C-alpha cells in the first residue's frame, strides 16, 4: 500500500466527516461545535491536497511550511469545536502559546536537515501539544461517561503517535527531501496511523453528539417550559428511580398555590404564570442537591427529598412557605405577596410513589381546609396508641 493511496483515503475520510459534521450542525442547533469540527475536517482535505502537490515542486519549502501550519490549524478548529460541545471555554491562551511557539520555530525547523531527528521531533511537537490539550479539555469538562473517556483515550493515543513518529522514521528510514516523502515506507505507515485515528475520533465524536442530543431531547420532553422544573412525566420517572434505589428513607412534599384562580381572574393569566415561575424558583433554590422538583399540575408542585426524614421535609416546606409569603413579587407591575400550602409525608414500608403521593396530598388538603398558608404532615404511619380512660388526640395541624 503506497503513501499516495493512503493519502487518498485520508482525503475521502476527511471529506466524509466534514460533510457529516456540517449536516449535524445544520439540522441540530443543540450540537454545539459541529460547525467547527466540520471546518477542521474540511481543512484536513486542504492538507492532503498539499501533500500531493509537494512531489511536483522544485522548491518544496513554502508548501512544506503550509502543510505544517494547515494541519495545526485543522487541530485548532477541532479543539474549538470539542470545547464548545462540552460547554467549556476553549483554552485560548494555551492555543495561542502553541501557535506562537510554532511560528517562531518555523525558521529553525525548516533550516534543519530533512529527515534528521531534531527536525522530526520539532515538527511533531506542536501536534503533540495540541492533541494532548484537546484530551485535557474533554477531561476537565467533568464528563466521565464511557464515550467521553474513550475520546480522552483516543486523544492520548494520537498524541503518543506524534511522539513515536520520529523514532519510527529513524528506525525504518525516510526520504532525503520533501519531494521523496510519498515514496517512502515511513510515509505509508505515518498516513495509515493518521487515517485510523482520524476515523476513530470522528466516529466517537459523532456518537457523543448523538448521545447528548438524545439526552437533551429527553430532558426537554420531561421539563415544564413555564417553571423550568420537571413536568409530571419527568417527576414521576425520576422519583420512581430514586425510590427504587432505596436509601434511608424519602419524604414527599406536595405544594399548591393558594387561591390561584383569583390571581388569574384579578391580575390575568400572564401574572399567574409569573407567580408559578417565581414559586418554582423558590422550591429549587431551597432544595438540597438530590431533591427532585416537579410541577405536576396547573398550580400544583411536588418535591421528593431522597434520604430524608419527616422533620427534614417539614423544615424545607416551612422555609419555602415563609419565604414565599413574605416576598413581594412584582409580577407585571403588581407589587404584592402570595401564599402556598404544603403537605408532607415520609415513605414507610416501601410505599410506592402513588401511595406516598396520596398521603402527601391528604396532608395538603388538610392544610387547605385549615385556612391555607400552612404546612401539614401525614402521620398515619404512627402506631395506634393503646386505649386510655381519657383518649388523647393529636393536633389537627399535624395529622392528615
């Protein structure tokens, strides 16, 4: 297999993935960075074309420098695309440092004897730095799923290949001039390694984009657009998973805005929407990290606190109730406060979500019947007290 044949494959592969990433970018706005990756692979086509041109020239130095810098540019575009997809800031300072060092080193690199070890090492060094930096960007994004880790490994392997190339050239020999590069065994090996990594990285990156796009579609289908918390479907799905995982208990808080119909009737539906959004934000802000918050009806909300006690749920509900009742909400110019009622139930005897919700709702209805703007807890799981001459009763504020 000649180097020219492998380069032709490289050009075809680069073109295919440039089109693939462009199609992803054009059809999916959530695929951040796809245009940059398309540009990176498109520049790869130019790089391969210059390699073919090299053998036809008398003075190959200008084109050799172009090949050297064009490939680094392709890696830079890929870097920006990957950073955008992973929602991290591209490492502009590090990239600028690599480019400045590379441009400064160009006169030295191309003044050295072609095929010598110093020239080979210096030639591959910017590629090694850029590829390693790309892997670091993915790692520092905090994403640790299987495909992300595979992508990091592929970047590390690519970086290692750049380190190995000078030693491979020294072992099997290379051309004495740029024009003879295409006829060498080293060129065939070098380009074969490049096409394998080119395909592997592109395929995994496309899989990452497909995975993340699917996850965003699922998230949108489970999110209430008005309140930005989970809708009923999303809440039930995530709450069921949390209950199946078990733990030391769970508490469900049912919440309902008081006299919400009057808000809509007196101030308009836009004002009502604003109150819902403010209340949802307060629920989220006060909730612990593992809490699951959802809007399960028009003005009805539910919050599941995994690994929590009844006292934790009551404290959370009281915190939100007081904050909501004491906060003036300037909704569409209406500067006044609103109230909400809460029902709290603790999971017992491996209650299903349905049973837990039923008990929390019963406590909520008790709070509504008791005058609103209060928290009631469901204590039905307490053992029955033995009969006494004068039966004792629990406060109506604590029983549902």
